[in-house]
C-alpha cells in the first residue's frame, strides 16, 4: 500500500518542521502536536525556520543590518543528522512552496525509508487533491486538528484505512484514499499545553519575551472571505485552564507579554470576564493582546476588565467601511456597532488596530475611498489586504461568477498576499487590478501600516524605510513629509527604548 510497510515499533523519533514563511512567531499547531507526541512517549525535535532565539527572547528590536535567519538547509540538515524515523512538515497555503522544498530536500538526504507526513491548513482545505499532487513527497496527510489523528495513525500504520481524518496514496491501486472525517475535539481542556521546549528556536534559559496561545477554536459566523477549513463550532477552554497556561509561561519562559490568537476570543463574554478576574487577582505585571475580537461582542464592563487585567492591544476585524458594500460581507453586525465598540476601546486607552479588505463583493475604488474615510474618522490604525478568493468561501463563488481571474488561486498563494507587490487574483470591470493595488498601498500608507508595504518583514530598518518611501512616492506623494517625519520619530523612539520598535 505504501512505499514501505511501517509498524508502530518502527517509529520512535519524529522530526517536526515549520518551513520558512513571511512572518515570525512560533507555530502553535506544531506546539500542540509536539505535546501529544511526547505524551505518547515519542522522541521529537522541532526545526523552526522562521525564528531566532534572540528575537523570541528579547522581542522585536531595531535591526540596522536586518535579521539573518540563515540557510534553512543548514537547520534541517542538523535535524536529519538525528536520524528520525518520521518527518512531519507543516503546510500553509501561502508558504506551501517552502514546505515542498523541505520535503524534497529531506528525500534527497534520507531517501524513502523515512515516513513523510504533512499537516496544516492547506492540506485541510484540499485534502485528497493535495495528496494527488504531492504523493511523491508525502506518505500521509493529516486533515484538521492533528493531536489525536497523528497518534492514531502512528498506532495503525499497517491499516491506515481504519484511521479517521487522513489522506494517503494507495500504491497498490495507484489512487488516493481519503478516510472519513474525524470528530472535532470538544474538550480543549483535555489537551496538554503546547510544548515549545523542543523547538530549535527556543532557548529555555533566555525564555520567551512574548508567549503565544489560543483559548478557543472555531468561529460560528458567515463572513464571505473566511475559509472555515474544519468546523464552525466554537469551543473554548475554561478560564482556569487558560490562566494555568499563562502561569506556566511565566514560570518556565519568564514571558512578559501574551498574545491570544483566537479567531473569536470574546464570543462568550462571561468567560472572558472570568479570565480577566483571575488575572487581576494574580496581580501579575503582565501585558496581553487579543488578535480576534468582534465589535458586537464587547461591552463597557468587558473593556474595563480587559484594561485592568493588562490588555494593551486589541485587533478587530472591520473589513469594510462603506455602508453600501458592508452588508455583502455578512459579518452579522453593523457599522454603527463597530463605531461604538471602537470608541469604547479608545475611551479606555487600549491600543486598537483593525483588519480591512478591499475588493470584496460589489466593491469599487470609490467604495474603498469611503471605507478609508470611515476608518480615518474613527481614528484607528488598520491593516489593508486585497480580497483573496480562498477555496470554500462565498467570495470565491462570487468571484467565479462575476469576476475575471488573473491567475490561479495556487499562483496567488505562491506570490503571497501581505507583502510588497501583493497578488491580485481576480478583478471586476467595476474594480480593475490597478485600482485594487492602489487601494492596498494608499490604505496601508494612510493608516501607517508600513509593515504591509515592505519587501521583507525580516529586513533592516533602513531597507524597509526605503521600501516605504518608494511606495509613498508612487501612491501618496502629497503626504511625503507626513510619512517621513513619522518614520524619523519612530527610528529615534526605538533607539531611546533599547532598540524596541513601536509603531503607534
């Protein structure tokens, strides 16, 4: 059935790899899988191609010469010298080419007598189609949440058809096999905390300046651009469980800040209030930020508690600020609710940033301008992206019916969506490619989201500043001095604060 018939006793040592991408930060999915493997008595190592111990322990700081991650092949070769029995590679849509390069490199150095596994969002979207294209690189693909599925697979390598939630290539039949879906994990409290001790990018002696975590999974809403790759069912960890992980992070890694990467942190406000009460009672000198908050799920009591508990950053998805286009986003809230929530957060002086998308259903450059005006009146920072028709979304269906595809979605993935010269996968007669690109640059420049318009997020401050000035000269020349003075101020702010970067 496979190139080699594996048995449970064959697999002892597992190498987990996070291929290089365009953003820093530890891969939480790998952290959770690492914990599951360790609990089942496997030996593991994790190769992290996105981070350096110095940055993780000190936080982002000004780098005049740029952040040198080094050759990823050197890092992976060190892992291969450990002689693993299995190699598991994370595959994300926007960095999939790096994952394929890693898999090919491993094949060239270790051959086919190693078990090759893939997991991650891209595989979960495409499932058997992924395996059809990549069975020369991977023996198995783990679909969705991998903590239980991977252990089940390793226990049943001689009969993989009995394992739910995987896809593989049947060599005897020369065809792909996809097994039935595995039920989602309902009790998140039962999962061990993600383990970062075995990441080659983490030095436990120096610790982690920022600890990243999730307190819930899933989102029940119907936003047209969002690809719900596994389930809409929202599941949450208890306040006690969440605070216990934070306590561990402080003790083991001496974490000074925490980032919650939940898709919908505030869905159950009472749970959040209990988390805040527990943090307040601990009297820790700890700051935390929230990456996923809906405007209609905050109230004054909640914001007040967040402030008291140490919240120093909130990111809110607004997506569209034009009242004519906003209903087509299907967020299930109103622009009035969003404005009220923004003003409420601002009144408590919690830094707030927003996510915006230009090019959604029935939009135009004129609607972008109205959307930008809405954001500027609110006085809030915003990161702007160009609408990307992710598979299994209402936006994708609409784009195929009403738009013109300028490249395949796969090509768009390869070109990436949040960097200099982002891809425009589709356009419409009402909103052509050139205007979408202009909106991307003008929106991010006017909202001072400079990290969105640079060629490399790991480049030097000088190199990034030159990219910004180039974008300003082309798209926002009339505000050249406005941008230059802000960058100049930020540069000296960083020097005065030990090199730490802070864009207001």
